[in-house]
């Protein structure tokens, strides 16, 4: 019994680390959403990759990630080791505002086999092929979404599911499985968060990074665990959970 109490107390402390500034979560039907319903919702939040983007993801994560990094910041292991020169940060505003066709024009030299501005890019194109390179660019357009925030919602989603969903819930409504240990301390409901609604993304970043008491709840200082880039990825993802705040998800380039 003592062991069970200590285990429950430890989980409660962990759950307290996920609190936030939030309105009252919306209620679900009796018994809560089913597991298939939760899985389906996570497939569309913030958006689902198309088949072309899925193909591009495979190429990016095999041929591009080592230089460009998982989120496109240009911080891949080949760069950090000094093996290659610094590639562009694909999460800067210029790239974030580009659609797939714009990205193809940006990398037209590599696609057409002309003189490369970066020899390694020509090597990549030679073994993934032009179509594969275009698919990778379609994935890049999804990877750098949303344009309003210097983070990747796709990368933030992975961190969220691993670190945050236990308190904030699979849909971000503040109804995660750990809430039973929180009592009257509600985690943030990102679907109705006032800072996100006000598009005060810097304040959301600071709240995650620095932590502290937020009304009746408490957030830990996640800046001791995550880099600024990873926190911006989380800001991008949780902001996408509140519909109508961010620009629409990018096209994969197949619609003209």
C-alpha cells in the first residue's frame, strides 16, 4: 500500500508539471472519446500529410536530415560535426512563406541539373531523382508550417505526444489521462487558450520556457530540457490546435 501511495504521488507531481492558463475544457460524451476517435483526430491535427508529402518525408529523413536537421533549421549532425558547410535555415520567414512551386523555383538549379550553388545538393538529386527531390520539397513546405511562428508544427507534434498529451490530452483540451491526479488544477486547454487566441505567440513561448504559476495552475520551466527551437516547435503545434488562428496548411503542389 505504501508503495502504491508513493507511486500515485510521484505521478501527481509529474502531472502538476503540465498545468497552464486555461478556460474550462469542453466536455466529451459519457465515457470520453474512443481510442479510434482520438487516433483519427490526431491524424488531422494540425494536418495530415498527403501521399506525396509522405514520400517526400521518407526522402528528407534519409537524404536531407543529416545536413538540414529534423526540423529544417540547418543543424543536422553533418553540420554540427563540421563535415559540411551551414545550409539555410528553412524555418526563416522567407522559406516559410514559400509554397511548393516557390521552393521548386528556389532550387531550380538542382532540379534542372545546372551548375549547383551547393555541390552536395546535386549529389542528392542524382540519386533521389528529380521527382523524388520535388516530393522532398513538398514535405519541406509541410515541415516549416506555420508561417506565423519560427517553429515546425510537425516536429512539435512529436514532442507534444511524448511529453505533453498525458496532461493536456490528445486533442489539447486539457483532458489527459493524468488529470485524475490534478484535482482542481486544470491543464491548459489549447483549443481555447487566450494567448493563442490573441496570437501572442511570444508569450506562449515564454510560458513554456520559463514556467511559473498561471492562475490556478503551474507550468515547469521546460527551457531546462528543450532548446529554444524545440519550444518554438511546441508553440507551433499547440497553436495549430486552436482552429482559425493560423494560416491554412500548405498544398503539396499537386493542385496547380
